[in-house]
């Protein structure tokens, strides 16, 4: 799990491996190391660092492992998770069908 | 665009066989695409619902925890959690859906989450942690279906490209080339025939002389 310390703290007692990052650069470094190690099946990333990691996350999105899950931090969701789903649907369908469904 | 082959019978025959194969492949791929799409549609709804639900719960759980721990300093908190009571292991297995290998995650939590001193913590603190523990399982489930969705999307994209390549490029190309070769062969045949007739005429004229 990569994120800011405040969000990660409660997960400490759940036996997860936590990698607190204080800025984008650090998050990038940690993410690169984790994906290279190939020891993880699921990586949670708080949305705060998504813009910085977007390129890397998108690169591994269509590989079987690892699964990257965006989680909101304590300040609330920024909608990146849903935007991601939307982008995936767009790729599959060739167009944005979620948007169309809403307009009906 | 017709293919670059010599217009002869051999190639005509070969191309006609290729056309049959291409058409069968196209049909199969089209079926696969439809099936993928059908499953994908179902998946999107689940993923969207789950994501919304889990996100909301996670935020509220984090807020609860934040309030519950407000009585503790950062150092005290680290001290409390110094020995995690839970060991978490994640096992990954693969499921086969169509030709896709989909990872499936299973989370096992061992031990009691409340492994710290009750002296300085409140009941809310315990509850917030228990809620987070439940959420962790849901987060892993979310990871699984989101990954599945991404893999599906990728496969659908690939299949669509293949279907389109066959439908709009390869099959029309082969058909055009077959037509071209057939016409060319007919033309050669006609040319042959007129030449024979002409030779026959010439021979007959010679005999009369």
C-alpha cells in the first residue's frame, strides 16, 4: 500500500506492507521498486499520488499482475477510480458508453 | 487493394482456400467478441457499484479512525501497533475465462486485530479497526474485479482489431484478388481461342492456294 502516512496508519495493524510516501517523487520511486519486485498481487495507491503514478499504472493495467487499486484518502474521493473504469470501458467499446447511458 | 500474387490457377485455388479459412476465423472471432462484450457489460455494473460503495465506506471508516485515534499521539500509535496482531497473506490463483487468465485473490487474516493495550485506547478505536478489517477484504475483492475488467477490456480491444482486420481488409482483399485472377485467366483463355481460330483460318487459306 502506497500513500500518505495519515491514511496508511490504520492499516498498520492489519499486517499489510505499508510504504508511506511524502511527495510524488518518493511515491514514484516506491512504486517502481514494488512493481519490479513482482512479489505483490495487489497494490493499493491513494488517489493523492495517482496523477504522479498514472503513466506507470496505465502501463501495467493490462497485465495479469499486479492489480493496482486506487483508494480514496481521508479527504474524500476525487473520482479517479470511476474515471479509470470509464477509460477502460472506452477502450473496450471504442467509445464512451457510460456517458451515453447517463443521458438516457 | 489486391494482393501481389501471380494470376495463375494455382494461386487462385490457394486463395479460395484461404478465403474459406478467413471467413471461418472471422465468424469465430466475432462470436468471441460478442461473448466477451456480454460478460464485460455485466462486469462494469458490478465494478461501478462496488467501487462507489467501498469508497464511501472506506472514507467513513478512515474518518472514524481518525477521530478515534485523536486521543493518541503519533508515537503512541506506532507503539501500539508495533506488534501487529494480524498476519495477512494474499494467495493468488488463476482462473481461466475464455482464453484469458484472470487472477483471483484470496485474503487470509490470522490472529486478533485487537492486540494492543486497552489502557489508552477507546472502544471507538476498536470498532474503527474492525470496520477497516472488513473493508480490507472488500478492497481485495474490488482489486480482483477491477483487474478482471481491465483484462477483459484489453482482450475485447484486441479481438475487435482482429475482427476488423479480417472483415475490412483481409477478406475483401482476397475476394478482389480472386476476382482479378479469374478474369485474367478468362482473358487468357479468350486470347488463346481467337489465336487458334486465326491460325486455323490461315491454314485453310494456305491449303486453298
